[in-house]
C-alpha cells in the first residue's frame, strides 16, 4: 500500500522566470479558456478518482464561490484548459490576482493518464510567460505530496518560502523538507532554494480571512 504523505502547507515564490525551463505544447494539444458549462469538469479535474471528486465537491464549490465568484466572469477569462484533439480538457492552470494585489498560481493539474508527456511543463510555460517581468513575483501554495510539481516549480525559478506564518496558515517548511528529500531525486532536492517573502506579500495575505491561493 502506498504511503500517505501528510497534508502540510508549503509556499513558493518566483521573482523571475527561468526561460530555460519552458517548453512548447506537444503536437495534438491546444489551450483555451474554461467555458461556463465546464465548471464542474474543472472542479473534478483536481482529484484522481470520481469518489474523491464527489467527496470534495462542496469544498471546491465553496472555494469558487468565496474566491472567484465575487469577480464575476473573470474566472472564465483566466482559467486555462489544455485540451486533446477532441477538445477534451486534460490539464488546467491559471494566474489570479489574489487580494487584488499579488499574482498567484492556481490549481495546476494534468490528468494522470497524460502525465510524463511534457504537458505540465508546457502549460506552466504558457501561464508563466503571460506576465511581463515587471509583474513578477508570482506566489503559490502547495503540499509535499506534490513533490513532482515542486521540482517543476523549482525549474521555473520558484523558491520555497521560510516565513513561519503566511496569512492565517502555518508554513510547514521545516516538517516538509525531510519529506521532500525522501521522495525527490537527491539532485532535484539539492536544487531547491529557500527564501523569505517580501513584506507587501505578507501584508496582503493578512488582509482577509479567506485564503485566496
């Protein structure tokens, strides 16, 4: 039985995109925005089984209503799908201006059947390149079980944040580093960088009780 990795908080920041990490989408795939009639597809995409998607449906609905719905249709102007030749969504990711002030990376996911084909790297390339240099930094929240994505984020220029508290969430970096070292290739783990968040970010995440990323 596969060991369960604890659900802990990790936060990352990218001050500048490393263009050497970027790639083009493989042939046969394209990107487009999520359509209004595909919202339930987006909500379910982040879970690897229908049972998990059902279990977390209310959570996803609540998150959408709290974070995205107040901005009207902006979600559908930002949420990107990667689609196959039949226009079926198989991956998603987008940037969102959280707290009306900081760019954050949201809901990066590629369906398991399509992992390992370079789609995630290409999708992240499209999203990260959509901002100009002076619009950086970009921030994200993740968990140690996403160690493969953390390796990818690191390639793109993200560092782990060491600040002990981010808004109303504990930063579990100290607990997570041994987990990352255990599950990541040693060479990838050794490339991880650690930094501290700028004050404007720490102020922004304290401006509301809602976790907007």
